[in-house]
C-alpha cells in the first residue's frame, strides 16, 4: 500500500516539475516586460489565448501545416505585443500606476469579447493529441514533456540574448536606469517596442505549447492569467531568475496539492502560500531579507 | 448647493410613486447598489490603497449569508453580522502585514488580486455545498402568496429594495464625507505622497491604513449581502474573482475617484453603457456589446484619467487641482 502511494506522489511531483517548465515560460514574457517597461500587463494571458485561436484558425479551419501555423502565430502575437505597447501602454507611460494596470485590464475584456465575437464561446481544439508516456507505473503526457523541453530552450535563449548581445545589454541597462540610459545613446522607445514584441513572441510560443494540451475558449486566459502574474510577483517583478524558481514552487503546490485534494484546492494552497510569502519577502523569493 | 441636494433627494424618495415600470425601477435599484459598492471601494482607493481584492469581500458577504440561510436556516440579518465578522478578520489578516511590511503600489494591487481569486476558488472548490460555478439561489421564504419576509430579508416588491439601497447609498456618501473631513484623510494623503516622511512626523501608518481598509471592506461585504438578497442568485464569477474586482476599479475611475459622487456617476455610466449596448445591439452577435464596453474603458483611461465627474469639475474650475475638492 505504501509503495503505491509513494509512486503516485512521485508522479505528482514529476508532473509538477513538467508544469513548472510551462509556467516558467508563461511568466517569462510578462516578467521581461515588467522589468523593462515597469508596467504589468494584466492581459498577458489573453495574448496567449489569441495565439491559440490563431493556431486553431490557421491549422484547423484553413489547413495550414501545424509547424507553419505555429511560426505564423508566434509572429502574429509578437506584432500584437508591439501594437499593444504602441497604442495602449505608451499613452499612459507617465500616468498613475493604477491607470496603467487598468488599461491593460481593459484590453483583457476587449480581447475576450473580440474572441467571443469572432469564434463564439465553444471550446475549440486542433485535434492533435500527443500520446501518454509510461515509465514504470507512472504515466506522463508527452505534450507536457515537449512543453517542458521547449520552455527550457526558450528560457535559455532569452537569457543568452539578454546577456550576450548588444541589444540585450541595452534592454538590461534601461531596466536598471531609465533616466541615464537615454543620455548614453539608447533609444528607450525602441527598446520598449522591441521588448513588447519579444514578450508577445514568448506568449505566442506559450500558445503553441498550450494548444497541444488544452481546448481554447475566450475565457481560457482567466484560468492561468492570475497564476502567471502571481508567479512574477512571487519571484520579484522583473527578476527573471526569481520568476523561474517561483514557477517551479507554484507548480509543485498545484500538482501535489491537487494530488491530495481537488485541483482547486491545489490552487488555493498555492495562492495562500503566495500571500504568506509576500509578507515574509515582499520583494520576491530570492530577495535578501530587509 | 445644500438646498439643491435636498430637493434632489426629495425627488429621489418620490421616484417609486411616479408610476415608473418595473424595469426602470430595477435599473435604479442596481445603480444605487453599485454606487454604494463603488463608493465603499473609493473610500480606500482614493487614498492610494488601490485594492483589486474587493471581489473577496463582496463574495464573502453574498455567500456567507446565502449559505447560512440555506444550510441552517439562519436569518440573513444574523448572517450579515457573521459575514462582517469574517470580512473584518480577512481584511485584517491581509491588511495588517501588507501595511506593516510596506507592500504598496503594484504589489498591493496584486496581493489583493490574489485574495479575490482565492475567494473565488474556495467558493468553487466547496461545490458540494455552494453549487460551484453554477451558483446558488437562497431558499424562498415567500410561500402562500406572501410578498415579503422580513426575517428572511426577501421582498418581492422593488419599492422596499429601492429605499433600502437608497439608504445604504446615502450612508456610504456620509461615511465618505466623514473620512474626507477627518484627520485620517490628511494622514493618508501624506502617507500616499511619502510614507517614510509621514511616519517620521508621528503618523501611525499601519493604523491609519488599516482603519480605512476595514471600513471599506465591511461596507463592500454589506453590498455583497444586498446583491445576493436582491438578485436571489449568486455565482462565484459575478461576486468574486478578477472580473468583478476590476470592474469596481473601472467604475470608480470612469466616474472620478477623487470626488464624492464620482463612484456614483461611474456606476450609473457603466450600468447605462452595458444595458444600453445590450438593448441597442441585442444578443444577435455574442460579445459585441462587451467589445464596445472594453474599447470605451480603454479610451476612457487613456483620454480621461480623472473620470467623467472629475474632468467636468476641473473644467468648471478652470483646471485647478482636485485633490481636496468636494461635491
């Protein structure tokens, strides 16, 4: 009895690890945008929803090959991210922080409603389901393993881009000091636009991975949106490494908590843990205690 | 000004007797209810405590009362007291550490947002007794053609609700006014400008913030009770979670956060907008009304950051600051 129990717990832990990779990718783009532009996109998960619909529309409705649909969707959401910055965030850059949060909240409603107008409220799926993988007595979904792998590569590439390229250095510099960098010849509005496009592209990539696991519907963003930005806050807004760690911590709470209780309670435990941690380390998990 | 207000108030009291239909009366009840809730939110929101978690208090109010009534037959009046007690505990547990450890700005907004999501998930998670996402209806106490039951807080006549909501709204305005005139406002305004400096001149930051938070949360909880009893139906999505919490903030911003009647104007505006779009466009194309709604909200925040009433008053006064203006 004991050994069976342990193997299912182990399965939950490993599934949590796989989920952690995906959550880390979800929060990476949002974190990047916040770190550089200092605005939280509450609607970030809705960009992912748009990406999922783009893939469904291209692949299932118009017969575009899946890989091409993925590439086009990533490009489309990247463009959407840039447009989001240009038309919506830029005008409120100097406004009160609450207005910045709210305007992106408005985009959340808008994108949800537009998706409803365009595609209705039905659940859509692209009809591609990867098989399960059995290791010993444990079973894992292949799509989760793929998602984990792709997320790990994407995170590594983003990290190298930020640390090894000229543009990446400019992005990091601007996030450290917004007033000095323009004097050093960095054009902040270009950096902002590029970062937003990158954030959008990462959302598009996340959409590719999610569409393999979940059906898409207009409110799907709400099921993982709050989670995404809580992970960013838990890791310390703008702290990419912290967000990475926080994603795995959160995923374990959800997976193991969901194993002992129901899935909602896994989320509840994760959220309560989040609130407690905020009191203990307000600047994020990896911050030094004040 | 005062006379004008009294005349308008007298007119408001007379409205149900002018023979308006059920639908306009329903709209007015809803406008008063949301005005009450938005005003409750703005009591702390305008002082720099931007909470995205008021959906939690609304949900606690609505669900505590309905659950106690349905499961144990406890009168909603006693249920309200229980709900307020729970709200005070929750608001304290969140507020005290937040204020003690100086969690402000984005972080405060997101912590409170987590709170409202937790509330929604707990309601959904307890689906065996709460009905989960399907929502729940309070058991009717109106048998044998009775039109009202005071102990069950159920009234089939909209008249009663109109006066109840009107009374609550007026109390909320009075509270807003008292807070506005009180020392606490000056303290909190100083805090929202520069917290450390305020603390250095002897302001007890934690206490000042906590008192206004508990007040605002309690009033929002009462709003949740009224909503549940008036609608006779609650659903976790409509009384808790991210959607309603954002809508509250939107309403206040759209009306004008820094003037007494701003939240009221915002509530009426949002109600007229959503009902108007629903009636004008109908249900032929699903989602088109919310598309326009979302678009307008974005435009509003970009082009009219001070809200309808705020911008109007500013224009009338020739562009003077609104920090301490009153209406």
